[in-house]
């Protein structure tokens, strides 16, 4: 079975050279999400939650690395597919217990205004979308 250390290494290589919307190294995002989560499987999912979406990693590759079906299924539930409506992806994450917990931590981190310099109109729109996604995850909206 793959470990949290292996997940951290995969995330580090998968996100090498990537930056977030604030210009910071992208890897800091999954690391913060991981720090906000309790439980080893959930922390592994937190580290891997964007690797399939944002790199050449595949779900099968994660399986071949020894990650459990539970972990890979949660990563799949969190992976926004090409052409997929954002809120459809959020609803899919809501249906998986691990993915739901990680998505809430992901949304909290993405919504942290202190990471942004000046909050632009685009930032405000994105923050509103994250608030709507949080409501969907919590079952307060459909």
C-alpha cells in the first residue's frame, strides 16, 4: 500500500513549476489541504486531489503505485473532467465520503482571501462560486 510520503512525492513532481492564481508555488495548496484534514487516507487524497486533473498522472497510474481503491475512487470523484460543468463535478465529489471531506478543505483553502493580494472582480466571482460549491457539498443547495 502506498504511503502519505509517496503521495507527497507524487504531488510535488506533478505540480513542479505550476503556480496558483496568486503566483505562489501550486504545491503549497495540496499541502495546506492535507494539513487541514484528519485521517491518513483523507490526507493522501488531499495531496493527490489535483494530480490527475493538472498533470500526466492517471487513476490507473495511482493504482499501480499501490494506492487503495478507496483513495483512487476519491481522487476520481475530485477530478474535474474536460468539458464538465464545475458544479456537476462538485456534486460527484459530494457522493464520496473522502472526496466530500477533502473538497470542503479544498474550498476553504481556495476561499482564503489572505492568500490573494488585491481581490479583483474575477477573484470575487470565483469566491462566490466556491461558496455555492460549499453549499452543494453540505447539502444546502443542489
